[in-house]
């Protein structure tokens, strides 16, 4: 092994090893809680440096351990996860000041980051399944940080149920794939499919993988735990929404060769992804609590990301994953500023959009996306996806009914068009990055997704123009269409467990009442 390969191996393995080290208490006796935080922050920063180094060095190290293999996308996401984890650790040191369970929190946070790094390196079914399960185990300690909050404990219990069912599907998918390929290697799986094609066993394996991702990514109908986890500290919500719940997108991209010819599996992704995006998007409009609204937004975004994977648009799914992680981390950590913004909005007053802008906005948005593609001669995605993105970005061009000045209208439309153009250019730029991803768009399923997006936009238009006509639907939307209630009742009936504060076994005393009630 050359010196370059040794340096590459160290840069790839160091982040996970450092986060494992951060789980241990400092060696000096009587170390204070502040010392624990300084130790975690220092190790997180060093790990971040190694993740950046690994992006440039991983190409020299195709396979250094039997079941691990760095990929371009995996090393890039490792930088993102470690960066956000470091920011969240620094924020948590101030946010949790005075809490009694900080050391357990730090160990769990480091454990989540360490296991995510392992998952991003996994090149074997066994490593992938074990790493994903360990992420959930470490996350449980963060979700139950306040053991006296019943909804937090219920959310953690429901997530455990979903995770265990997902593990069963993953084990079944791995067994089927292993029996067909003769190996548990993910890289060998892609090579086997290229040579032999898809067998019935591999088709079933793809379905099992998709069902596991649906359960782990908090799509409907198992999304409820992600909403109720708002009872946990805000930094936990930021970590969960920024770098844990969206791991399903990475797994789907990693198994793109398996999904390419698995029509049944891709159809499941389209159905659950599109349904989740539409329903969660409507529910989000009824929420007042900023953290709950952000949680429903994450559910909708995860549905959209899974939809992109089902359509074979893996590059856009990777871009979506990265952008969502950055946005949600900032949104949760800056949630306290929403109070001031809400007051300013109340002072300005609320107005409804002008009807004409609701009708013209989709045409302008779709036309802008197609124009940008035509000008730079880039056909990075099919035309129907340009229409889907145009419908998603059309609200940027909605005009308030109170806007009457020509200059004011012009500036608003211009800013909206520039925003759409910028987003389109960013998506096109993502296709030029060496991520090692190959898109495999599906024409028929793409048209289905376009119809679903058009239906969502139509609902938004009707909601703006004739809100009274949707009064009955608003009640259902406010209740989340009662999906979580049905799932919770079924889950607790089939798997009754002890999740109440009285039954929850914890080694430490509950957090002080002032600290627990003061947190949003």
C-alpha cells in the first residue's frame, strides 16, 4: 500500500472514528460539562477537516476494506453531515445549558454522526443494514431526551416500530439479492444486473428495499413520529430533518442499478412519494406552530425526493437532499426569529393573490425553465419534469391583489423570474458535477407525476380563489387526513408497549420543569 493510499484511507475512516471517540468521556477526572462540549466540538471540527480531505483523496482508494467503499456522492454527503453536525453541536451547547442530561445527549449526537458516516461508506448489505439500525438506536436517546413528555416517547416508540419493520424488509431484500448474485456486495449487484439482467428474485428485492425506505423516510402513513418528535429539543429536530430522515434518498441513489428495471418498485416510489408530497403539502398550509409546519414540510419534501428517485432523476434527488438539509438546519436553528417576522407580517396585513396571476404564473414559470434549457442547450431532464418544476415554482410569481403600481408589479415578477432562472441553473449545474450518478428517467411514470403536481396546484388555486368551497376539506387537512391516527391505533394494537413517562425506564431524573417548559 502506497503512502497516498494510506493517507486516503485515514481521511475516509477518520471522521467516523473521531465521532466514536467523542462518545467517550474526557480522560481527566472530574471533567465538567463544558469540558465535554469542548471535546465534542474539537473532535467534530477535526472530523470535518478529514471529510473535506476525503473528497479529494477517495478516488485513490476504491476498496480498502472488504465491505466498505467510498463513493463521490457519499464523501460529499459526509462533508455536509459533519458540517451540520458541528454547527448543531455548537448550538446545542448553549441551547441545553442547565439541563441534566447533556452528557448523554452529546454521546448520542456523536453516535448518530458516527453511524451515518459508516452508512455512507457501506458497500455491503450487512453493513448498510447494521449502520442504518445503529443510527436509529443512537437517535432514540435524543428523541427521549425529555422522559416526562409523553408525545416524545410515543414518537420514539412509533419510530422503533417502523424501524424494526424496515429492518425485516431490508433483511429480506438482502437475502433475495444475495441468493441471486452470490455476494452481499452492492458493487457486485450492479455488475450482475448489467450482465444477467433482472430476475424475479431481484425484482422482489427491489420492492423490499423500497418498502424499507418508505418506512425509514417517514412517508405517509408512517409519518406521525416525525411530527410528534417536535417535543424533543430543537437541535434534535434540526439534526433529524437535516441529516437522518433523508438518508433514504442516498440509499435509493446507491441502489439505482437495482431500481432501473424494477417497474413495480419504482411504481411504489411514485405512488407513496407523490401521495405524500400532495397530502403533506396541503396539511402544511393549516399549521400555525413553526416547528410543526417545518415537520410537515419535511414530510412533503421527502415525498418529493422519493418521487424523483422513482422517476430515475437521481441527480436532482441528490441536489434536493443537499438543499433540504441546509435549509432545514437553518430553519430549525433560527425558529425563534419567526415571532418577529410574524408580527411584521401582521402589521403589513394579509392579502389574497390576484386571480390572473394564479393562471399566468405556471405558464411563465414553465416557459422560463424551458427557455433556460434551450439557451444553454442542456437537456438534463425530460420536458415533463420541467413542467413539474415550473408548477412547483409558480407561487413565486403570484401577485398580491393590492399591488396596483406598474413598477411594483414589474419588480415582483422580475424577482420571481430571476429566482426561477437561478434555481434552474443550479439544477443544471448539479448535472455537471462528478457525482458518479446516472439518471434513468421513466416516461410513463413521469406523466403520472405531472398530473399529480397539476392536481396539487389546482387545489392551491381553488383554495386561494374560493376558500369556502373547501371548508370540509380544510377540516380533513387540519387533521392530517386522519392518517396518523389510524396508523397509531393499529401500531399500538399490534405492538403494545410501554411508552408513557411512568413506564419509561430512565437512569437519570427528569429535566427541571422550567427547562422543559421553556423550550419551544
